[in-house]
């Protein structure tokens, strides 16, 4: 233990914060690392272009082209990230030679991933993939007016839930199955209700099958608009918030899916008041849902503050969701994961009860003064201690490792 850490420990103790307790809580938080940062959401199906109103920009060399490369890259990233986490998969990452379409996938098509996760003590989460597919070419899936298209995607979502359930059972820790659909229109629609009625019916059928709720959590993810889908989104926030509340599934909030001044941090306590669990896609929107690598910015810290303040570390599924093709993809994972953890640590090192009391007493001066002074408390020392205890590189020392990996492995692809 460094003197640096001892000094920090004392300062935080002065605020009534036990740094050891904070470190313990932080090590229990599993973050779901999205596999799709590793290959710009390409997947293993040889599907053509990324579609559905999302886009990865950039052409940094060395992206993973198959299961072996993607898992090698994930391993390299996990070597730089303290703690034990989860991997978030999309259905398009099936490792299968059965030649089945997405509506017929089954747990056996993900056996390679389960073996991978088991060997490393990782958890797995899952997402049906309702984009980058010929049957989603016009960005209409579960709300399509064509019953055959709806059927295909309903079946895909049904088998996806079973795959996620199998992850939960095999790995002994709950898996989240999250449904996001691109459905919407570029032009102002003549009918806003019809597509939503069809989406509601499709979801009802998908969730009608009772699976093991001790290992499977279902969530639905809303959006505000997509590229080429500027006028109307079927699965809006209001749609899903009401659907989730009435049907006992979780709301998943992606902080790139709201209007620019609308904050997910502010929504967290409202949702936690009415539902036991909540799911997040943590991302960084710049002007639009651009999915930049997560920085340790004010909103990330506020999201973490809300989770911690609400005492909800075990009620929130935290997953990352961004895909930047313009930089080293392993580094992109490491930066985002470490930032999410730093934000949580900063929240765990905040004397929330004390500041809340200022608020309730109407002492705005003390509230502001303490919030601002806390920003320069020596959290870095506690973070370094966390990294040291977890045997991962301190500070920016991971970068040299990742650069070596790029030279030795990524650039040879
Ligand atoms: C798209 C949604 C969705 C996807 C991933 C790949 O806007 O955020 O979550 O990013 O499922
Ligand atoms: Zn998302």
C-alpha cells in the first residue's frame, strides 16, 4: 500500500468515507463490455453493410475478423481492466456452421462463447440483431406492415431469449437480453399509431413465453432517431417506458438516444422508483447518437452518482455501447471500461448523505462548495490502489502494452 493511498484514505475518512469499503463495492460491479467495438458491429455472418440507422466511422487497421481474433482482442482488453466483468454479445456473433438464419439460432450456436466465458469466469449478455440483414433492409422489423417480416423477427427475438437464458444457466449469473429495433421513417409518417400497435403485439408474443426469471432479464431499448430515420421512431421512450411498466420487463436507457439536453442521469431515480431493475447502455453522443468512446465527463459521473446515491449498484445492469473505427479498438474498450469504473469510484467516494443534508436544510452554499472541492480530492490514489490490487497496469501504463499488441498482432491481420 502506497503512502499516496494512505494519505487519500485519511482525507476521505475526514469526509466520513471509508475507501476500503468503496474499493470493495467497486470490485463487485460487473460491467458488460460490448463485443461489437472490436469489429465495428460487423459480426460473423458475412452480412454486408451495417444498417438500421447506426454507423461506425473510421478505418483504423486491425479489426477482428472472426471469433478467434475477437476473443484474443477481448482478452487483451481485459488484461488492462481491473475486475471481472461480462461480455455483451449480439446474435450476429454466432459461431456456427449450421447455416441457419437468425430466426432459427439456438444455444448451440453460442457454445464457443459460453466455453470462452466459463474459462475466464466472465458473464454474458445478449441482444437479438434486428439490423444489417436483408429482412431489415428498409428498417422495419417488429413493426413492419408485412406479416412475414414480423414473423421472422418475432421468431428471432424468441430464440434470442432462449439463448440468453442458456447463458444465465450455464454461467450461474443472470443474463440480460435486450431488444433494440431500428424501426422508423425518414419522412413524416401518415400513421404513427399503427406501427406502435404492431410493435406492441410483436413484443407481447415474444414475452408470452415464460422463461427462467432467475437467470434471464428482458429489456427494451428506446431511441429518438437514426440516420435516414429522422422523422419518426416506432420504439420511442414513452412507448417502451409504458410497455416496460405494464409488462414487467426492464427499460434500457442508452444515453445517446435522447435529445441533447435531456440527461439519462436524471431519469435513473425516476425509473428506479417504479421498477426493481434498470439497464443502461453507456455511450457518448456528440451532436447525435455518434457512439464515441466513453470519456470521464460530467454526465458519466452524474450517471454513476445516481446509481450509487440510489443505493442501486445491484439493480442496474451497466453495459457500454459505442463503436469507433477511427482508433485502436482494444484501447477504445480499455478507455471506456476504465472510465466507467472511475466514475463509479468517484461516486463511491462522495459523502452523499452529507451533501443531501445540505440540500434538505436549504444550505445551497455548502452544497455547492463541497461538491466542487470534492472534485480535487485524491481519487487517483484510490484508483491506482484498485488497479494495483487487481494486477492491471497503473495509470496510462496499459497503453504501451496495447500498442505492442497492435504492432505484433493487429497490424499483421
Ligand atoms: C443503436 C442502439 C443499439 C446498438 C447495439 C449494437 O442505436 O444503441 O443498442 O448500438 O445494439
Ligand atoms: Zn444502445
